[in-house]
């Protein structure tokens, strides 16, 4: 499993979706997501999602790959068994 920090895109309906960076702007990344992604946490203060993604999911521009240890440093105990 791969862990990533993912920026937030707020759509016209006010829903907070995963974003990617395209030509310097945050845009909705929903069309690029595959099944098996798990949102482990939403952090409104940053704002970002913490996702665990399957290997088949491409890491998109603007996503930050993290280790389980790095995530637990930011969010203690979020990833169990580390």
C-alpha cells in the first residue's frame, strides 16, 4: 500500500474532492481515481486528505507520497502496526 497526502478541490456543490495540480491550478481529480483508494483522514486545517492507494493508482501531480512513519508523525496512531 502506498500513502499520499492529497490536496482538496471544492466543487460547485461544495463537496471536498481529491485534487491534482494541472497547469499550476488545483483541479478535481475524480476522473483519475481508481477503485481501492481509502481516505484515512481529512484534515481541514491544511487542507488535505490522507489516502492509502493501491499500486495501480498513479500518483498525480500535487500528491505527496509519504511513509507510514511520516504520516504517524503528523497524525499519531493513524496507521496501525507501524
